[in-house]
């Protein structure tokens, strides 16, 4: 019997009483057909973290998004930053230009934290949403240079970026189809236990960056993408490769940052550090293999880090530790691809160390199912 079709989940619809201006909605594509407009989707009664993605076309001020409170005016209005008379009166935050971190020609991710009342675009530092009351996702046109369009991916299609593990898609991920029941010939081995990949700390990471699977790319100088080592003990082993300028794609181990913004690792020698003391390995003089596989051994008990089997360096300061991926130059972008243990290591893992994670449990051998007794042997 074929598996049943996944359950269809209806797409979100815009709030007809609060949306305004001249616009059209075709499926999940919103087009403002005359300046100005606000097309609002309600987040009432939602909690936790909500994730979605979108792409855009046209002039960057004719097709942008934001998160706002309920509007206080209705007509040909866009988002309200308080600086002009064309706003709809609903206080909020908007992301409309590349200076806000918008990828004008690519996929943008938006993470809305309903509990913390913040919004974060493309993994950047979260912005507080001013005001009080219910929240709305807004699609806006704020110019006479339109029209432009925004296409929304609520979760009905595969996301182009990595959804944080503690966030839910806005909606629409269909229930998985049930597999048909096979007729057994022998018992198959159980599948290895899937172990989720580590995810970066959204509250401590900073700067303009993207994370695609296990590859981190800083898209503008400077950035710090941090993975927590809290509650770990013993020795932790991982490997990585890098591309681009050597100061645009390097790693280190640090304490919790004390500053948030466009900052990289902190060695105390300049103002661009994030305030979290640590050790960083960024050039061949530090033993980095710029074009090969690098190994990193972190000893949580001794509070040290060793690159490529060299003498371990003590990690200054106190408190929880983080693995950091950094960009410390305007010569980027560069990228770092992390192997936590989900793939075969290129170097030898010390016997007293554990992979950061992700080594699946080995499969058990199949148990044969007898079909008939074998014939007796000849006398």
C-alpha cells in the first residue's frame, strides 16, 4: 500500500483589517502596487521563537520586512520609525537595506523571539521591538520607486539556511508520510542514532554572518560566531578547514563576550574585540594549516587549547568556554567548515579525547529470518 499523503497545512493569511495601501498577494508573494503599503501577518497568541525566510525583488525600499505593534493609522502607510508622517503608527523594527544586513539578491532569515520581544535578521544581534501589545510581521513599500515584491517561506518549503534548534518554523511543515510496511526477508539493522549538529549560540554570536550546515561565513568585517562548551568536561576534539584571507576565517577558544556588535576575538590590543578573553589561531605562525585540515584539542579540565598537536595554550579568564569562528579584517569574506565528528577525521584523535559530537552509534548486524529447515546431510 502506498504511504498516505502528508497532511496539508494552510498557509498564513494577512490581517485584512490591519493591512493597508495598494497591494496584491499571490500565494506567498506580496507585491505593493503603489507607494506606500503595509501588509501585516499576526503573531497573536504565539510564544517562543518563530523562524521564517524570504526573498525580495525590486528597489530595496519597495520590498522590505519588519516586526511591529498594531498600527494606529490606516491608509497609504508603511512601517513607522517616528521620523516622518508616512508611518502607520505601529512601533517596531524594520530591515530594508544592505546596511541592515539584508541580502538584497539572496535568502534572508528572520528569527522572532516572542518571549524576549526581539527580532534578528540573518543571524545578527537581535533588535528589541519597542512598544507593547500584539506583534505583526510586516511587508512594506516605502518609496515611489516601486513596485517590488517579497516572497515568504513560512516552512512550506525547505529552508535555505539553518533553522535554530530552539525555534519553530512559522508554520506549514507537513507531517511526514508513513512508510509502507515491507514484507520481511531478514531483519534489517537498526539505523544509526541521528545526533543533531551543534548550533551556534544565538544570544552571544555577533556581526554579519551566515551558517550553512557546518560552514560559517562572515559576510562583513567583523564577526564572532560562538559555540558553547558549557557543562562539558575532559578533552574535546574537532577539526576544521578554512578559505579566504587568513584573518577573515580563523578559530579560537574564549570566555563569554562582554560586548555585542561587530566584534571579533579579544586579545586586549585593540577596540574591535568582543571582550571575552581567550586564545586564537589565525596565521601560519600560530601553526594554522591555511590550505589543509586543522585539529583542535580543548581540555576543559586543564582549561587549555592545542592546535595541530602543538604545545597547549592556557585560556585566560574564568567562566564558561566557547569555540569561536572569527573574521578580523575588511579583506574578507572567508569561511570555516567544522567537522564535529559527523565525518571521518583527517587526523588522529587522541585516545583520551572525545569527538565534540555526532559520531553515530554503530549499526547492529541483521538477524536472519529462517524460511525452512535445511535438508539432512547424506549418510
